[in-house]
């Protein structure tokens, strides 16, 4: 009897910590795209052009790219609890600033503040999930957290579009700030006051280079980077294209993006099991091919129904690509550098998300939406073919 109670207490604490960490990861990833369906409203509110709107979307990812590696080291050395709480405070502050902004400069600065907070909280949250995972179930626990990342990335546009349409422009950002502050309070109450003081034995740069130079690590890094870039491009080009071509409201655009959520939730566990049983190659190739097909469908399918079909296909491709690339990259990293490992993944994702919206905005302003879709499909299709050839040579 005396042994059961501590075990139950530890399990309860573990679940509570995991819920907080997964919530933080979901908020961080939702903020990436929450602003996407509001781009037409921001264009009217600030007078910004397409290229400036792309920069505003990408501004969130700039500090993530710059700070992910040092914050990964800090999460190992100074502890997860305070890093997570401080990160969520920055997220809340940036969200309030966006709600109050009426110029593109203020909005860009506020997105940068959000990005600083996201970098700290995302890395700390995933490190916490890994720390608290039951013996032999770390992959399962991280799978739940990474699933929340995918769901948040797709749910963000839905939350932004619907709440802005029903309530006000400021509403989605104030809701995000409130959720972040609630998680801060929960983290300070629930999370362990002292985190393990871990100092990776290997220098950061050689550890990273060794990981990404390996076959699996190189492909994982490339797919993670490209998946984030395409997500950023789609979240700039598609909302503005749909608003101009079909005269859709922010709520309708958000609803179309929300259609990918159910597909992503369905494909994520399937892709993970597929990779575990048959290897990562097949879901990686299928993910790139489906993503390429989805952007072609955005260009050629007519009407709202066509856009919905294309975004559902996109959700399945994104899910399979992530379910292959994240384990590939994770398995290639050295042991004892857990915070650094998540810093590398965050850096790759953020870099892609910086490039994607900028390229999307430039292409949209320069050549139009249809050609932007076609060029994206060509790049993704070439990647799928290269991966297929590499798979053949690896056998």
C-alpha cells in the first residue's frame, strides 16, 4: 500500500507537467499562423503591401532562429521552469501589443516579442516532456507534444479568423495572452522548482554538424526546413488569394484552414506507426508528394470546395512529412544534449518559416498566386524524387 501511493503521486505530477508543456507547445505553434487569415484586415488597417505583410508574418520566427541554440543550452543549465514561465510572459506581452497595434512597424516588433517568448517556452516544454516521460515511453510522450505542434500550427489560422470575425481584430491576440498567463500560473505552481543541471559533454557545433551530416539527419533537417517554409508561404499566399479570388471573409478562410486539423490528427499517428514499422523513407516521400499535389490543387481547383480539398491534402502531406523528419533528426543527435537538440529543431523550423512568408509575399506581388503555387510544387516534387532515389541507393 505504501508503494502504490507514491507511484500514483508521481504519475499524477507527470501528467500535470505534460499537460502544461503540451499546452505551451500548442500556443507557440498556433501563434505562427494565427495572424494569417487576418492579413487582409491588417492590410486595410495599416496600409501595408504584400511584401510588408510577408515580413510581418516572418518577424515571429526571426528571434526563434537567432536564439534557439543559446536557449537550448540555457534550458539544460538554468532549468526548465523559469525558462518556460518567462517565455510565456513574453508571448502574452507580444500578443497584447499586436491587439493594440495600428501600424505595420509596431506589429512587426510585437511579433518579434512573441517569437522570443516562443523560442524559450517551446524548447523548455519539449525538454520537460522528455524529462518526465515514463521509462521506455519517451518517444510516445514526445509524439503527443509534437502532435500538439502540428495541431497548433493548423488551428492557429482557424482561431484567428473565426474570433476576429465574430468578436474583433484584437480578440484572438487577447485570448492568446490570457491562455499564456494561465499557463504561467500553472507552471509556477506545478513544475519542479529545481530542474536537472545538465551540461552537454560535446561542443554544440560539432554535435550539430555530426547530426545533420548523417544520411538520416540530413534528410530530416531538409524536410523539416522545407515543411516550415511551405507552411509560411501557404499562410501568406492562400489567404490573400482566396480573399481576392473568392471574396472570402476571415472566418471562412480560417474555417478552410481548420479543415486540415482533422486530417492532421488522423495522419500523425498513422505516419508515426508507418515509420516505426517500415522505416521513415515511405512517409517522408509520401508527405512531400502530397504537399506538392496540394499546392497544385490550390491553383487549379475552382471555388470554395476546391480550396477545401486542396487544404485537406496539404494537411495530410504536412503531417506525414513531420512524422518522418522529426524522428529522423531526433535519432541522429548525440545523447546528453537534449535541450540543444530541441534548439536545433526549433532553429530549422523557424528558419524555414522566415523564408517561406517572405518568398510568398514577393512571389504574390511579383508573379501572382498561381505561379507561386506552381513553383512551390516543382521544388517539392523535385525533393520527393531525390528522396526516392536516395532510398533506392540506401538499400
